[in-house]
């Protein structure tokens, strides 16, 4: 069978010239498209839907890299893969964007009216939304674009209305007055995930209620608060029932300053008698804990500020903004002698709206809620009985902590953009919930609120597949195989998908009702020092900028290499540059192979001869690299099943760089230039086969460069649709032999360097004793790797080293400039000492060792060990050079001690 002639790749890899055209070809070829009628096993992952307003940030890039790696591997394994893309309508975020545009025109949404405003948002979405979809293409996401969904599209809106109606009819959705997070700027309730907590400077004010007289007055009690303006709405003071200090006051009333009202002192077991004075003011309408105390003691709730945060209570503070009222109330209390103590600054956690940074106000409001009790129990049971597996399993405790103590979920938002609540009110207080295709009675008014964005997101694993209809996609691709997401939204998204998936699919068998089989949780992306990324620190990374500078593959490899299950991911620009160098290394390796006629044989070596001994045409290096390839394939498969992305990248990186490029390619040069065509042809086949398999293994993480190289090497259409490696070939004898040779060569290279010899500098040498070792047949390869010429007549050994039972004797007399070599080594010694000093200072820093990722700390320890070893070696060599131009001692005078492995 004739083989094609050599194919020449360009001298350098140019990602910008490759990535766009390659992606376009994949998409046109239909490689991303799933088939609901296929008999192949299904493998489904839905994308965590990014906001329609968003751009691809580093967290998205991490998620998408890991998901794409899983999907690409399963596709190569013959699965019917579906990676389903889409976007979230992002209620508050999108409404804010459009309202800002209107403000530039001098308009508000109220000027347009609800219907016209919603039309304006749809127009913005069509013109400006979805920028992230194009950015996903740049990263290489192999999503099925034919199934792209949007949480506000017609099908998903019908799913939202359907499940709302079902939950309402089952008594699992209700309307009630509760304390919720309220944004006075966005004028809406917020979910917990929409509130960012920061430690802010404030003040802690201690106020005397009751008698304004001396400290020991029997009818006075002191409370402390960071929000003194809310005292205008107090309806009680609470103490612990066992607190003897206040036993005489329980059941009595005390004067509430500034209001002319008297409020009761109640005993409540939830009060901590050791905190502050042991007495707390109770403002049921403006604090979640106080609201619960109010319910237990049947206290009235007084709302003393409106939705804008403006005081409404009658009196001198009416009309003041809450932050204007705060100091005004304190001044008035001080004038009455009511202030016992003021502590400022007092650092405490304050909630802020994640969209506009406005301080959130706890506010009693009439809202819609999901009664989560039975839904949360079902979600907990699915993990406890193994129907859903969290990875890593250490996340189970966090998961159960959420589902076993869940509060009812506030799902209504005071917005115009979103899924409007399908409830209508009649003229006499009647209430009806309307499902798809149903009409409310004429003249009834629809509830003005929309649903929390997370409500529709919770339906994502099944609504995107056509539910509530029984579609082919739903039958084939539900449950999803895997969900990949960050542990930070375990509760806000994962738990809610579990609740709604199990509820919507309750008619299925329990094992098939779950929304996904496995949940893979990763951590947050941090900088190389383990610090959280933030604009204020200046350490944020724009993944698209990295794609521009280093290429999509280098960006993906950097992210995946840092990803360990459940752990945070450290990245740096230096590591991205290293990943780009890895792409270049692969490029140069395949280019070298093609220039030397490497090609992929028609049948794999393991199928041609399962017994390595039967392949007499395979050299020991051939058998070694094939055995190592087999082991790497097995290890990679195991690590993929355990979602150990970082370890996968490390295994493939070191196999590709250290073993294939640094060793096998160098060893292959001997037979390729030997003039023995049969031996050279075997080497070409082995080299072609190993690179073919290696590129397939790397493809899930580095799709573009592997596609370019694999198609050049094989002449086939695409590595994406090639078979995943399944190669078995074990030759422990060859592995042991080559490992011995690697140790020998590494030590002699180090010894040569210590003698001041350049890597390319040839020197005469004798390998004494090699004939009595297993390396006897490798002398030609060893000499080629080490640039060692045979010892000719007149050879005199002036330096030697003993390794692997072989004494390498070198003639370096007159070859090196001793003075120049001394200067070079002194410079290297100074650098090694500086490196050791820097590493020691880092490791002595308790903050670094406690807070940096363990991998970073270990790497720093390794740097210290390496630097200390270099210092010892250089000091020893400088001591030898101190004899300067003295004539060499007898052979062996510069003999180096035996070293173990490098």
C-alpha cells in the first residue's frame, strides 16, 4: 500500500489563522448536532445559561472548557452527544441596561408604559444581546447551535407557565406578607444570590428605652443597633426567658423614645443573652429575625419607610431618606439623654444589590413564594440514595446543609421584564391561576409582578428539551448526563433544578426523574497567588484577550490544568504563555515527523501483534514509547471518569513534552538517518501512530491545534469524529531499559554542563563498562543524544562520572575557558541563592501557606529544594575550578559521585 509523500506544515503555528476557519468547518459539517433518533448511547450536558447582557468572563471560560472537554471525548467514543446552548433573560440586569438607555433619552420605563417597554427590551435583545454566543465560538465550544434556547422564548415560557400552574394547584405556591431583600433603586425584591455582602464601616448605637433616668432605673432597658432609624417601627423588646436581669420586665411595657408609644418586653428563646446587653429591639416589618419574633408573639408590624427607602412614619423624620434619618434620629435621642454608647467605626456585614450596589433594605412585602419543604426533601433524597452523585463527594455536606434547612423561596419580582406571574384577580378578591391555553375571566387583572430569573433557570435541564410535551429530545436526552458548574451556585441553581426536575418528572421512574446523573463542582478562578480576582485588585483576566494573545487552545489548557474537583483554580499570564509554548512544541514535533515521512500505519501495533516479542522489527525505543502510550491512554481514561481535569493535562503534557518530544523524537533521529530503510520505515510508522494517538488524547482540551495537526498527519477529515484511543501494549522490559538510559543521559548532560560544555559541543568520551549492562545495544543512541565522539588514539580522560554501572570518561582538557566558566557559575550561584531566599520568605509567610492553593505552596517548596540543590552543586564545582589552570590530576580526578535518577 503506497503512502502519501511528506506534508510540510508552516514553520510556526498561527492560532488566529486557524481557529475561525476550523470552527466554521466543524459547524457546517454538522459535527456538533445531536440526533434524537440515534441508537447510540446519549450523553447530554446543558450549558449554564449566561445572561443575555453578558460577555464571556473567566468563569464562563472555565465552565465551557471543562464541559467541551467532556463532550468532545464522548463524541469520539461514539456517544450521541448533545451540548445544549442558550441564554438567560436576566430580569434585573437586562431591565437595568435598557432603562439606562432610556435615561440617555430623558425617558423612564413609566413614560413608555409596560407593553412598550417590554417591546423595547426585545428590540435591544435582537440588536445587542447575545454577544457571548460569538465569544463561545472563539473558545471552541462544540455546542448544538440548532437547539439554542432562550429562557423567554415561546417554548420555555410555556414550560414556566405550566409548572407554575401545577405547583399552584398542588398548594406549593402561595402569596403572603414576608420579609424580603428589597432594592430601593431597582424597586424590586431580590433573591439571596442577587445580594452581595461586604464588610462596611458603620456605627453601633446603644439606646435606652423606658425611663430616661439613671442607669439602674427599674423600667429601663438598653438595646444596640446599627440601624437606629428603624426604631421608629419597633413594636417590642425581646430578651431570653432565662435571663434574670430582665425577668422583672417581661410582660411589662417600656416607653419607645421619640414616638410616644409604649412597647412590650417579650421573652424569646432565640435571643442570645451573651450578645451585647442581651436585649434586642424588635422591628417586625424591617428585619427578618424580628419578623419571626413578631409572628411568634403576635406583634404588630409597622412599615416606616416606603419602597424608595424614605421614612413614612409621622413625625419630624417623615420624608427623610433612610440615610438622612439615621443621624437625625441619633441626634434627637442624644438630646433626650437616650444614647448610652456609640461605637464607630463599627465593621459589619451589609447587603448590596448585585446590579446597582445600592444598600439592600429588609422589607415586609406581599410576595409570591414556593413552599419548598417537600421539594427540598426530594432533592436531598436523590443524592442520599445515589440517584445523583456530587463530585467531589465532599460537597455532599454543603448540599445537605442547604436542602435540609431551606426557607420558602420568594419568586416574585417587581419588574416588567421577565415571565409575568399567571395569576389574575377578580373584582371581589377572587384569584385564579391560568395555565397555557387558558383564558382568565373578562375584566380580571393580572398580577403585575414577574418571576425570579432563577425560576425559569431551574427548569433548564428539561424545558430546553421540549417539556411539557413528550418530545423525542426529552425521551432521548433526559436525564442530563452531567452538570458542570461552580460550587458557589450549588444552592441557587443546582438545588432548584433538582427540586423542579424531580417534581416535573414525577411520573417517571425515580432513577429517570432526576435532572442529571452527576454534578461536577469546581471552584472559583483566582490569580497565581490564590487571591480572588477583582477590578480593585487589578488582577482580573479577560479570557478573550488571552485568546487573542495566546490562542484558544493555550487559554483552555491553562484553565483546565488548574482545575481540580471542588477546588479553586489558580491561573497566571505566565502559565498561559507556557501553554502557548506547549502548542508550539506539538506543532514542531508533528512538523518534524512529517518532514521525515512519518505516517499512520493501516493497523495499530497492538492488533498486528499483541505480543511485543513477536514484533522483531520494533526497536527498544519503539516498544518503550508504545508501552508508555498505552499506559497514558489508560490513565487519561481513568482521570476523565473522575473529572480530574488538572491531572489529565499534567499527564498528557509530560508525556508529550518529556517523553515524546524530548526523548522519542531524539531517539528516532538515529534510525531515520541510518540509511536502513526498513528500520527507518518502522520508526516512521511508530512515530506517526504515537502522534496520531497523542493528538486524539489532547483534542478535548486543545481542539484547534490538534485538528490542524491531525488532519495534516492523517489526511482524514477531522479528529473530532475520529475514534477515541483504545490501545493496549505493555512492555515493562523496554520501559526499564529506556528509563535506565534516560537516567544515564540526564546525569551525563548535567555533568557536561558542570564542566562548562555547551549542549551542542562535541567531546571525545569513553563509556567504560557499557558492554556489561542492558544498555550495551544503545551506545549509538546514547552518543547521539550526548554529542559524544568515540575515544580516538591519544584519548586522555580528564573528567568522569559513574551512572547506571557505566563510567563516562570525558576529555575536556583545553576545551573550556576556566576563568569564563568561573564567572558564569558565580552568576548562576547568585541567581540560585536569590531564588532560594525568595522561596524561603514566601514559605515563612503564614498568610501565604494558609491561603494560597496547596498546589502553589507545593510548587514553592519544590522551587526551594531545587535552588538549594543547585547551590550545593555550584559551590562544589566552583571549589574544583578554584584550582584554575593547575594541570589535571590523573584520570578520575574530577570524578563526580554517583547520582540517582534526575
